[in-house]
C-alpha cells in the first residue's frame, strides 16, 4: 500500500533496529517458551482497540502518503482484538496452575 516492493519488505533492510529487536524477541519467546506464556503474551490485545483508535488517525494526519486503504488491516482488529484477548485470558485462567504462571 505504501509502494514498497515485496523483495524490499522481505529483506527487512528498511526495518528500524528496534523493530527488528522487538520482532525477534517475540519470535524467540513463542519458539522457546511454553504455549501458556506465548498465549499470555498476546494479552496486549486487551489494549489494541484504544491504541489503534489513537494511532490510525494520528498516522493519517501526519503522513500524507499513507491512505486509509493502507491501514485497512487495523479496522477489523477493533472487533477482533477483544475476542482474541478474551480467548487468551480464558486460556491463561484455565491452564495456569499457579499465580506465577
């Protein structure tokens, strides 16, 4: 949507170091930790609707080359994220055997 070709995206050469670090850390978490921890890490979805509600308008206001169509992925997340978070929270409550878990 922003005119970046698939090869450039796949190369990750335009990704900021902090973005690469965050994505790498998340992948390592879900690969090396338990399913319970991986599911629990998705509980950030509890905050997604509020974050999306703030960030999408801000991006559209500040970056004239970004269109609403470019951010279409985020529209359904306003309704999907709470469902995903509810599933994750139920999973964690059901499968955590201790307060530490």
